[in-house]
């Protein structure tokens, strides 16, 4: 074993000891030894074990640990402390800018146990309220985590949207100089509005193939390399893979179509339409005897059958939304006041209502509301409603689903809310059967209006707990409970692949931003994108209801 892995092992041990607040002298001794070994001019493994403790900075105790590591490949003390530390906390130790003391605060005070949850907390501005943290530290941590997330070549749609749109603009300007009659399109996962994007795909259609290909090297934004006939590849600074296809202008639309849809969708449509040439994508579908299918639906599910029967859904749009439900103010862990959140919805977004759902009392890490504070907030809402009418603030709560599936308020408190979002925030490590039964019990609570972020997933960082989707959705149908599409681009939960089943069962969906600041309301756009992929129409979306319609809905739900 070389010196560096020995040094890293001892450094990890010292960090974990500090995290668990063990003897400071012992921590310093192990940390100093880790530093010394990394700088040694000779391999320590080649030293006789009886001479290791003679090395400067290494005493008998540390020498014994090194010998144990060399002989067994591990240190028992390290294994013991690792068993007492969540793997996600260990992973945090690799994040630049936070040491064991700050991680201990994150773990014990904020109840955060992995990097995905930490990133989500940064987006919610929760770190700046913790001891030893500030806005600058929070932003630095956020950037480091984003870099780590990008290292696997996968990106959240929201993270690359600006980059891809800018590339499209820059390519358009460049093409105007090369061939101002050319065609340009962005295809792939991005055009289908997939929540995860692995590459940006561009198609150029030109009558000047040779000249265009020859001048690709003059596009200064990216250094494209020829990887195949008429196909080029590059990477952005953030690591996003980019592919560029240059095709004859007459073949543009068939290539645009091929590079957009899933293989199953493309193969089935072209089997009906033939291979062109086509003057538009609309002509491809027309020749196939199908209605034009929006790019976000081209996933090879049942969209071709629906297109052949003229039964494609009239997909929801952002403009269909009349209000925003499930949002947080500074009463719990939000940034802005209740009035600021309401005025932003009313004046900036022209919405008719706001549902405020601050955290419930179990979420002590997020300043959750106890019964007295619930009453005080309701008084403020009454005052604001009188002031802002006809705009309406609905009295909601995000009530924690406890381990056994119960909600964390009594019925006497729950009945004071206009609506209740029931969500899981703790005890995520359950098997599928237990997690499913837990959700179903919460769904069966007569005061539950909306099931919040059903799996607790955080894209690219936490897969969420396993549930029996059909049983959960069936329970929502039986109990007239709405299912949330959490629009935060880190969540987008309920997964769009289950929207169709929910809609078939008659379950309403709600595009909820889970906003913790005014800017968070705009996340409803990302929620609308995945809702469209799931086939959602405005009539089946709770927050596309008008103010009078949703008021009636809440009253009817409460009985």
C-alpha cells in the first residue's frame, strides 16, 4: 500500500472522530499523522513494523493503526465509526468548504443525511440559518455539489436549459453567416422535455453541405470534432456532451424527427409514413395517418394509438394555471413573508390564489408551526385576505406523515385548514410494503387533500423510497386525494411515467412549486413540462381550477 491511501484512511478517521466529537487530542494526533505520511520521502509500508513508531509524528498508537491497515486492509476503529455514520454524511466530507464541525451541524440540527438533501436545502436557503453558515458558504457548497452531479454526464433539465438555448442562439447567428437559408433544430432528450438530459443534439439542414462542414471549426463557442460522416461532437465547460448533425436541407425534417423521438416511436411512425422526403414534421404524421404528436409525448407508450384515433390529450399549458398550492413563507423555512409571496402571485404572475403550506410541528428543523403559531398565521391570513381581495390566500399546511402513517396534528387542528398536503420527510429507509402502507394510511385520513412529493426522490442524488405505485394511486382514487407533481426541478415527483395511470383512475393532479421564495413560483413551468409528458389536461389539474371552482372543491372535500 502506498503512502497516499494510508494518509487518506487516517484523514478520514480523524474527520469522523471530529464529527462524533471524540477526544480532541486523539483527533489531532491522527490528523497530524495523516499529513506527515503524505509528505514522507519513502514508502512507509516498506519499513519494518517495529520501526514505524520511530517516524517523526507517529507514536505507538498510530503505528498500531498503520500496521493493522497494512495487514488487514482496514482499521477496526474506522469500521466501527463508519457503522455509526450514514453513508451520505461520509460523502459530505469530500465537499470543499465544509469540515466535520459544519457537517455535524447539517446532520444533527438540520436533519440532513446525504448530499442530495444538502443541495435541496441550499436551494431552500436553509443553510444560512444554521450556526456557522452564511450566504457565501451556502453558494459555494451548492456550486461544488453541482460540479459533482455533472461529473456523471447527466444533468437536470433546469440546469442545462440556459446553456442549450444559448448554444441554439449562437449556432443560429453563426449559420446566418455560413448559409442564411439553412435550417436548425435542437432535438433529443431536451426537446422531449425529459427531466434528465444526457446530451444536447442539434440538426443543421443546408444546401451547402461541403461549405458548412468545412466552416464548423469557425464556431468559436465549442471545439467540435468530426466523429462520423457529417456528425460532430463537443463538450461544454460544464461537461455537457453536444452532438451536431449536418444533413442536406431536403432531409432535415426526417432527421429532426428521428433525433427527437424514442426509437420505438420513430420506428412505428416511419413504418406508416415511409422515408420521405418530408417538408415538415406535420407531413410525416399526416402521411402516417396520425395526428401531430407533441415532442414531449414521443416516448413509445400509447401515443401512436391515441394519435390514430384522434384522441391525443389537449395538453396543459403554464397559462392554464390559476393559482399556486404548496408554498412556504418565513413562518417556517421560507425566505419571504406571507404578504410578499401573495403579492408576487397576484401582481407578477396574475394568479387568482395562493395556497400557503408551511411546515408542520414535526419539522422542527424547518421552524414547523405548533398549534399556537397555526392560529396566529390564520389570523394574519384573514387580515391579508381582507386587504388583497378578490385574491385569496388558502390556509394550508404541509403536515408530516409520521412513521405509522398518521399526520402530526389532531383532527381538531387539521379541520381548521382549507386543505392539507401530507408529505413524508423522515424515516425514508422503509421497504416497499411498509412505505406503501404508511402512505395509504395518510391518504385515508379524511383531512388529507393532497399527497405531497410521493416518493421523496431528489433527481441524480436520491432515488426516493420504493412504493407500490398502483396501490398508492388506487388509494388516492378511492379517497378523493389529489397527487402532487412537485415542480421543483430536483424532484418532479410524481414521476410523469405514472401520470397516465393516475388520470385513468380519475385522480386529480396538482402542479405545486413547493416554493420557499418568490422566485420558486416559476418552477411551476418545469412541473407543467413533465405534466405534459404525462398527458395531463387542464381539467384534471387542481390548480388550473378557477378561484370559485377550487373554493367549492375544498369545501366539498371537507364535507
